[in-house]
C-alpha cells in the first residue's frame, strides 16, 4: 500500500451572510483576516443550488476547462464557440449571480472596515466599464488509486498560487476533494468539500437546528477566498492565502463512498471577481486598516499600496500576469 500522509482539515468558518445575521460583516472580516478563506452558507443570500447543479451539468464531462469572460453583465464578449455555445444565456446568468454574491460580500467588508458601505461595490459595478471578471469551469483528471505519488512532489494537480482578483467563489462537488491551503504556520491543510460535521459528530454534539449533515444534500456552502487585489487594497489586513489542488491520498480522511476520490475526476467552478479596470488601488480610507498598519502586525504581503505610485486594477492584473507567464 502506498504510504499516505493524512493532512489536517483546515478549520474554515461557515458564515451566514443573510440579513438574519447581524454579525455577518464582522465575522467575515475576521475570517478573511485570519484564514483568507471562508464558507458562505448557501441560503437566500447565496445562489440557488439548482443553478449550481445546472452549471456542472451543462459543462458535461468534457475533459477540458472553460474560461468565460464576465466583464459585461449582459453578454459574453464574443459569441462563445465550442460545446458551451448553446448555453451562453445560462453562463451569463450564472456569472451575474456570482457577481451579485461577490458584491454582497464586498458590501459586508466595507461595513466591517467602517467605509462607506458602497466603497467596494461602486468599484465593482460592471455597468460602469470593463473588468477582469472570469467564470472558469475547471477540470482535473483522476489517477488510479494504486499509483504511488510522492506527497508535495508529483501529487499536485494545480500548483501553489494565490488568486489575482478581489474575491473568488469556488463551487466544489461531493466526492471530488483535493483543494489545500497553506496556513500561516506554513502547513498544508485540506479544504473540505462539505465542512458540516460528519453524521457521527453531529449526532453526539446535537446539531443546533436538528438537521443531520448528510441529509442536507442540496446546499453545500460556497467557498470564498480573498484575492491579491483585496489584500493589496487593504494593506494585507485581508489575507490572500496560497492554495493548490492535489490528488487526495488513498488514505485521506474520507468516508465511504468517497474513499477512492483520487480515482475521480475533479470538476470545480471558480468565479474570479475583479474591480473595474480603471479602479485606482488607493489605500482604502479605513481607520481599521490604518490602525492595523500602525500596529506593525502586517506580514510581508503581495506588495502594499504604501510607498508606491497609484496603479489601477488593470495595471495590477497585467503585473501579475507578467510575473506568472512572463508576458506583457
Ligand atoms: O479547482 C479548485 O479547487 C481550485 C481552483 C483554483 O484555485 C483556481 O483556479 O485559481
Ligand atoms: Fe485559485
């Protein structure tokens, strides 16, 4: 049997951002400043699970990834070609739902940072100009359960990186794990597809709302992570956390029927939310960000606004693309 390292599961909080939670803004800020990742309960503040399922269904089992620009709220930039061409209306509608959820999250961040509540959302208003928003339908091939892979060497499906934009939404499928985050202690931890407690845990601890974890099949929470740009904008108060995708080890902490997860292809969907191209990355006028800087508690970030000429979101994206791909 291949030797397998069992990773710890990242303790990423699950937050209700609907109007019924008066503490949503502060809870989101704390999670973003601590982990850079947060699960959003998929209730009325989320995206109908049927629409998410529809996205996974319409992309079919094509063994390829698709990138759809979502710069414009009403139509794709050019007629979509290929297998998804017939689904362009659904893709545009889903991108809009994703963008609306990102705006809701950005609204909470503005409130938590004591900014004008529309400080971020006006800078992400797609009716006002072009932006780098992308909907990406991802695909990672599987590998045999018996193939030996050296951890941290050849078990990598997508290399370590941080995202470029403001916030990313990530939709995963049950039975197809593999995402990991690098903690601030420098340790890789796995991100669950479903962070709700396992049935045995929930029955012994007594779920507050009386529901059982597995019965709640439809609405997986939506994973959200902070991108470099929001980290840059807040002088690294919000963390853009490094993550990657691996082949889960055969002994990963998975319960049947998901034991053979590495023998499953992984399909995921990411929505990368970006500000308007012309948005200037001036420091956010937040005393909370300033006090954070003054405390000197910030870590070396992805570059901070202070001490640099003002750049736009477009410049920032081009810088990141140039650094990654060596192109201008
Ligand atoms: O597929 C995943 O789970 C992660 C994808 C990702 O991190 C990315 O595309 O930036
Ligand atoms: Fe990513």
